[in-house]
C-alpha cells in the first residue's frame, strides 16, 4: 500500500505509538484466538461499533477462520471535544436480532469504559447465547467504570491517539498507524 500518511499534516502528530506492521501482527494473533475459542460455534455474530472500529473490524473479520456474520451499531459519547460526557447515545441500532446468537463486540478503544459498559448491558438484555468483547486499545488510567475485555490488542498510556479508525473531530481515521496527537490540536477545543 502506498504511504498516504502525508495527506494529514505530520505537524499534528507527536509520535507513532504503534506502527502498521505491529498492528497487523497483533490483529492476526487476536483473530487466531477468536477463531480457536469459537471453533465449535455454528455462526458467530460480530458487532462493530461505529465509527471507530471500522478498520479494526474489517481487518479482524477477514482473518477469522470461522463462519461469521457482521453487523454494526453506532454509539456516540464524545462529540467533537476531548472529554467524555459519560452519556452514551445510540445513533444506529443493529439490523439483526441477536437472541440466541454468540456475539462478539468489536471496539477500537476503551477509555472511560462508559461506551462498552452501555453496550454490554444493552445487548445482554436481548438474550444472546454469549457476549464477549474484542478491543484493540485500552487506556486503563482513564477508566471510570470497570468493564470486561475478553480480547485486548494493546494497553496504551493516557494520550490522545488517532489513526487506524480513531479520530479527533472526525479527522485522521485513515492513518495506517496509531499515533499520539499533538496536545495543541485537541486543546484548541477542549
Ligand atoms: C470512541 C470509541 C469508543 C469510545 C470509547 O467513540 O470509538 O466507542 O469512544 O470511550 P469510552 O470508553 O470513554 O466510552 P466516539 O464516541 O468518539 O465515536 P466514534 O467511534 O464515532 O469516533
């Protein structure tokens, strides 16, 4: 793939935290683990949380060696600022009835934990056969509510990260790596 990172201003990036090759290796490992754990399951329902999880979800699912369906749910808690309101809003629900299905939630990041907590509670009321979470990044220092993460890619420090699906004000999502954003960018609107 061509290096398209320059289409965003490199002045905005403090440093690359996790490069593309490292992400690829870890996603590969996670997909192998998920495939092994769900090997006996007839059909897995993989639920991606929009928008942030769209790239991770696509890469993960293409590596799964088990039968699966995909669906998406859109939630929002941040708006354009840098701090969570703690109020999670559902912007778009699943199209699928998950009752009796084995469900794997795919999230890009767990920060305060409010979003995943909301989702686990919400989806569990729909009586799935099982409900697990697969999360690429976690910032343990920021946790406000304890949530169970069944598959985790990386623990990261409390810095604003962008790329590989993650944004700031809806920008930088398609950077091929995960990078720390310069503080001056998000402090403009904090
Ligand atoms: C981000 C991210 C997670 C959530 C994690 O979503 O994708 O869903 O925040 O934060 P939390 O643990 O503090 O709840 P955001 O609301 O920014 O929407 P987006 O995925 O569309 O970028």
